[in-house]
C-alpha cells in the first residue's frame, strides 16, 4: 500500500471516530462546554456504559474496537469507567444543557432506536420547572419559548450518539 493511501485511510478512520458523540465527550474537552459541570460524572458513566453496550451491536466490530482502543489509551476517565464493566443501552435519561440566553435547561430525553439499532433519535423535553423560564424569554407574549438550540453561541446538533 502506498504511504499516502495509508494516511488517507487513517484520516478517514479518525473522521469516522470523531462522528461519535461518545468519543468526543472523552477526547475533546470543548464537547462539554454546553453541559453544566455538575452532570459530567453521570454523563460520563452513561456514555461509557453505552459504548460497552453499543460495541456488542456494532455490525463492524473493527470500528468499535478502534474507538474503544483509542479511548482506553487516551482517556483515564474512560479507562476508569470502562473497568466498571457497566452495560447500559439507554432508552430514557435526563440531562442539562447550558443555553446562551436561557441558561441552564434541564431536560428529559427519550431515546428512539432505528430498526437496526445503528442510529438513535433523541427527543428532548424541558422539565416542568424550566418551562416558565423558557416562556419568559418570549418578548411577543405568545407563550412559546423564544429561543432555539440552533442560535449563535450554541452548537448545532452534530452526530447521533
């Protein structure tokens, strides 16, 4: 194989791994910027357990093995959680996000899996104690939240976790 081909394949593999929100959580500190620090431990434990569960479902074991090997080698936090041997394929969870105008938004999250379980859709619902804070952001008085998670200063949704 030509060395240029090997480098291109390596870059492609790294790009594929970077699509994983789980990978980014442990490897890219800026991924956590939209989350309050007090949820980091629970989010990390959930993600490590979900990686273990997802590895069993992955139709391409080499892809999952590469991501896990990289996380084990590069992230002490992931390594410690991986050693717990917890397996959790989440269907419902809670989380919190930091929005530039709304501040902390606590959310319930329902997870809906595709038929082959390779993709999932996250449906976020604000917890009732947050609803009044969200409505007060609406200057028109319509009673609808007047912000979006796609506005400047808040990263748009990326890969499906």
